[in-house]
C-alpha cells in the first residue's frame, strides 16, 4: 500500500543486509513514521510483545523471520536445532490469542527440520510473507461483491462500513483483511465511507486505521467505541466488517475486545456482520469459544493514555485484549478461499 508516493509492505527484507528485517514501528503512528530494524530473535520477541508490530497476520510474518534470525544467531552452537526450537517456543509465547503466530513458527520449524540452511530458511520466510499478502488480496477480491451489491441497491449512494480495531495493511503484510475489500471497492470507484471505532485502550482505530485509510484517500470518520449502536439504530451503517485473531472450527471469532458488542448491535438492527481473515486463522483443533485463550494485558493501558493518568492511581483494572463473537451473530466469513457461513459444515467444505 502507498504512503505518499511510495509503496510499502508492513515487513520487508533487504538482501544487502541478510541478517535483519525491517518493520514499521506502529507505536509511533500516526505522529511519526519510523522504521525498526530487527536483528535478533530477542528483538523480534520484544517487537511483538510491546506491540511495535501487531495484527494477527503480521505477527505471524514477523515470528517466521524470528526463527530465521535465531538460526543465524545460533549457527556456531553445538546443537543449533535445539537452540532454535527453544527460541521458537519463546516467540510463540509472546502473545497468546492470534493463532497465526504459532502457525507461522510451526511452519518455519518444519523447514528447519528438513532444510537447516540459512538461504532456504530466508526464502521460506519471504515466501510466507508473499503468500500472506496474496491471501489478503484474495480476501479483497472475495469481499468486494458484498460492497458492490450494497452500492447497487443504494444506486451508487455511499456504502457505510463500520470496522473495529485495525485489520488493514498495517496488521497484515499488505492489503489487510477486513479492509482489503474496502480498499478494492474504493479503487474501483465505489462510493465507500468507513466508521472507524477508536478501539480503546490502545487506539488501533484512531491511530492506525484512520491513518492508513486517509493515506489511501478512503473517506472515513472516527467514532468512539460506544457510538456504533447509535449509528446502526439510525440507518447510518450498511455493513460491519471486522478481522479475526483466531476462529474456532464452528465459526466463532476472537477479535479485538468490543467486537462482540458490535455484532450484538448489528444483529438487533438487521445489519450484516462479516469477519474477514485468511484460512490460516482457523484453529480447527477447537470448536468452542471458551477454548480460545484471551490475552489479558497490563492495567496501565486502561489507566493511562500515552503515559497520562485518566483514572485514580492503582485502581484495579481488567484488560482483556479480545472477545469472542459467537458464530450465530456472524452473517458470513470472508476468506482468501471464498465466503462461507459461520458453521462447521460450511467451514469444512471451504477448507476441503
Ligand atoms: O492486539 P492487536 O492490535 O494485535 O489486535 C489486532 C486485532 O484484533 C485485529 O483486528 C486483528 O488482528 C484482525 S486481522 C488483521
């Protein structure tokens, strides 16, 4: 995607500096655009756990490179395989909810097992990033007709889309998941407008989604997290599209906390609610919402904004990073392989 005139991905590798990867420090956006160079497995773990990089597909891509960097660092050691496996475990432990993280690390440790070679591992990580970008592009292609259909019904009038958190290109390698169909519709001249939830406590909506949409010229309006219900009641939302960090085999979807409340309001107002994600986000080993581990984060994210207290010191805080929207509230799931209903049978058919 473009920043100004320049094309960017959210992660890239420079062949002239083969022991590193480059990412955008998302903690600094939208106030400053800073590129971070990660040179070790520890730096990768730190970037993921401090949320310099975040978003399910992107943390998977960064984690894959973490395994490569670990292999390069450990190359002089007597049991390289065991040391890298130990690092792989550390990378997997950085964040618990997004399944793409574990999926990408497992993919890379398989490569390590079969081809313990730096060039092959680098190429595998590059391939994983390219595949991730292509999966996002396919999500855009598959979701586009939903927006086109609403636009047709409204005879070219504005299609109002509500989204939560950031599931755009910053959260993926390119294009995005929830935002991929939105960018595609906008690029084809469809009149779209996005309601952007600010997404407390870390404000991925106001800091990241608003930034990337406006950089691309997509009309959008920032709203407080609690405003969505009012907009839906007043006919100001045509469709809700959100991302996903882990989906069960039954079609329940874990996404940034607050997503569930949007789904409830959408159902009450007869508004279609979609979750968009690559099929790698399905965790087919589980089929109940309570099997998804929900990350609990530091209370200071809620007590403070940018270091400034907005609550009494030391007030007890509960800070669940995600919630689960049950399948029954989801109109359909938009994936890189097509659209399917949020139920086990449809998901199994899609995956087969
Ligand atoms: O805690 P984050 O910012 O990593 O959470 C991200 C989200 O919940 C996104 O909506 C998500 O990863 C969906 S897919 C891009």
